[in-house]
C-alpha cells in the first residue's frame, strides 16, 4: 500500500511539474511560434495573448508592439501605392514601366492613347507593338531623351529612365505630349513673321503701283506702256501672294454644325473631279453609307478636302480614292488615298511643319492650313505611305 501511495504521489508531482512546465515554457513557446506564423502570413492585425508568465509576457508585449508598427507601416505603404497608382493612371504624361527583360508591366491610359493601342500590351516588348511612336522609342538609351515629331503632326518628348528595384535598375519610359505647346509657339512665330512681311510688302507694293500708274500717264503707248503694264501686273500678283501668307495666320474659328459627311462629299464631287480630269486621274468614291453626321464647318473643311486632293494630284497618281468608314471605336473616318509618289521616311516627320515643302515652287502652307483646321475640329489625322505603296490621308472625327 505504501508503494501505491508513493507511486500516486510521484505521479501527481510529475503531473504538477508537467502542468507547470507547460504554462511556464511550452505554452509560451507555442504562442511565440504562433507569432512567427503570423509574420510569415503577413497577418499584422492579430495579436498574441499574455500567458501570465513574466518573461514570456515581455516577449509577447514586444511582439505585439512590433506587429502594431508593421501594421501601420503596411497601411502607410498601401496608401502611398494607391496614391501613386492613381497619379500614374490619371497623369497626362504617358508612363510605361518595363521589367528586367524589357517587357511592359504597366502602361497608363495616356501612354496607350499616345501609342494608339488598346489594352492588352502587358507582357510585350516596345518593339513588338505596332505603333509609329513605339518605333521611335525603341532606340532611346537609358538616361536619354528624344523629341519625336510624327507624320500626323503630333510631337512628343520621350525619356527612358530607371529606378532601383531589388538592387537592380528597372527601366521606365515617360512620354510628354508637346503637340499643343509646339503648335502654339509655331503659330505665334510664323504669324508674327507673316504680319511683319505682309505689312512691309504691302506698303512697298502700294507705292510701286501708284508710281507705275503716274509713269504710264506720262508715257506714250508702245513697248514702254506694255512694260509698265507688265510690272504693274507682277506687283499685284506679289500682293496677292503675300495676302495668301497673311491669311494662314488668321484662320477663323470653325462654326461647327451637324453635317452628313457622305452627303457633303457627294456635293463636292464635281469640283474634285475637275481637279483630276486634266491630269487623266480617275477619282473613285467609296462611301460606306452609314457614317452619319459629324460636326463640321463646311466652308473650312471643304478647303481641307480640296487641299488634300490637290496635293494628291501633284504626286502624279493614276487614281485617287475617297472613302468613309466606321472605326473599331465606332467613330467616323475619312480616307483619301492615291498611288502617286510615296512619302519618304525622312520627309514624313516634317510634313506639317510651317514653310516646309518638297515642291520646287511650294510655300509650305497647304499642310499647315490643313493641320490648323483639323486641330480646331478636334480631329485626329495622319498622312503616310503604307506598305502597299498607297499614300493615305486619314481623318478621324
């Protein structure tokens, strides 16, 4: 019996020791292990419960304080990242972030618009994107900046920069649209130059014509009179020539109204055919029939169409085609194409620059006029020779 009592007592003492050991050591260790699991799971909202053991509770208190700091830091980083995401997505500047292999991981809305691509370019390289601007971006090196003027008169400043990510430089591209800024500066510059030139020439022309008229009154008929008439006519032609320059600097604001585009084009057909007939050029109409109405100033836009067709005629084609269609975005588009001399790549970027011309006797104002009118109509437009050899002037409303 004594042995039984003794064994029972020893068992009880062992149980008490195990319970004591559990509460003093094992339970504390289990809670600490639970804490490490919370860190692995990044569950910074949970807290450890004190176990009533002084040393363990100190560790638990320290752990809970650390978790509170981690929670606050995580929340702060989430708020910062959300703010950065909003700034990037709504920025008027195009932002393209690449991975270490040069593939797109982020492309904000502005960049998609500049590249003229839709969603779904993530995972692609810039060189694999079918975009005129994308082709200009590819050769830009790290830390370099490049101004790009495209064939549709758009102008961009593109930069390839980098930021540190896990110890490595990760590239990103910034695209800034300078079109409106540059066009405004150009308009001010050529407007001022034209006004000064027109003022000086017209004053001189007025004096010369008056002098020639007086000289003719005092000169008998014959070769001298014919010479004076010839000089007077040439002087008047110079006055008209300068007036054309002056007119480009004061294009009126368009008076927009809803117009059936295809009906408008049909109304201009006879005159456009007269531009082509003397050159043995066929003019073909391909109107879709359901393009509907667009907002136009018919007087200004008619001059745009005439200028486009005249430029096409001067490129010596055998046919010119005027077509309308609906784009994938359901906007209305006008396309005037011809099979004349192609536009060379080094010329394409300069086409809409004031006073630039490839014609021996050109003034370089026709495309400038077209650019100003289409821009005031909020149209997107482009002029380029495609792979099939056809040159297209496309206008999208």
